[in-house]
């Protein structure tokens, strides 16, 4: 299930992000890649343990906590702190799959990567190339969203970033461990929740069928969730 989420950051917020990121100290991204991924990764990244990565990452997490579409789609249990990358001058990331389990920074806790997320921070007209290509059951989907928009997709997917041949592509990216680890179950809950949200303004709050649907949603979540 690939889900775009518009307007996670407003345009003013994006401008503030970019002002800080454009002045930041970028490092070779290959240093943070796994054994296989290092050979296909050509980009720059921020130091995760320093500003502005910490402050901007925390701002993104606060915004996501109040975003109903993100919460409905991801059902987040844990979120890996956002990272930031930059692609320019032919920079790209060849086909790879994200690690299944990651250690959360500053703790011994681990996170199972159920969902991957990319938050675009550059307008698509400002660079050529740089499409995020995600392989799924219906073929390859190319994603290149407006600045401030985010895409969620299963971490099990093979994916890549095409070479950037003009300008620079700047993004935040991170991973989510969901309360519901199975992608199919999570997709059913998402569809059901979206239907309930669409019906709620049209029906009385005590409508029997709306209450029944809400009960089905919560009972399925209760059955499938790992708290």
C-alpha cells in the first residue's frame, strides 16, 4: 500500500527547513548504508546526532502526531527519528530494500521497519530526475511529490532513487513500526477507517450502522495490534 499524504509541512515551514538545511554540513551518505546498499548509494546526509537534524526531525514528528491521515495509515507504534538526505550532480540510490530491524538511537530498543516514509523538501520543478521508484505487485511506481508532501510505502519493497541531473533533491526519510505489522491487515483497517471518517459528518453520531462499523474497526484493531 503506497499512500501519499499532502501538506505535512506548509510552504512557510518548508522554506524555514530549507534555509537551515542549505547552510548545513552535509556528509557522504554511503557511510551510513548497509553492506550491500553502500555500493549503490551516492548522496549526502546530515549528521543525525547534531543540529539541524535533531530539531527539524522533532518538528516533523510533532506534525505527524497531529496528522489524521498519517495516523490512520501507519498506526505508529515507534518511529525512527527522521534523517535528511541530498541528491545532486548525478547522485542516486540504486535498487535496495531497507533493513528489517534497526536500533533506535540513544537506546537499546529496536524497531521493526514496517513502513518507510519520504518527506519531500524540494519542489519537483527545481530538479530533474530524483524520482523515488517503488516496486510493488502492480509494477513500478515513480513518486516525485510537492515540497511538504510525504509518501508512505511498505519497507519490504525494493526501491531506488533515480539520478538527479539538474538542481538538488532534499528530503527527510524515516521508518515506522506499526501496531499492525501485516501490510494487508493494515490496509483493510485503513480503508475501513477512511470510510468511517467519510460517513461520520453525514450521519447522526448515534446512527446504528455507523456505530457497528466503528465497533468492527476497533475489534479488528484489537485482534491484530501488538501493543
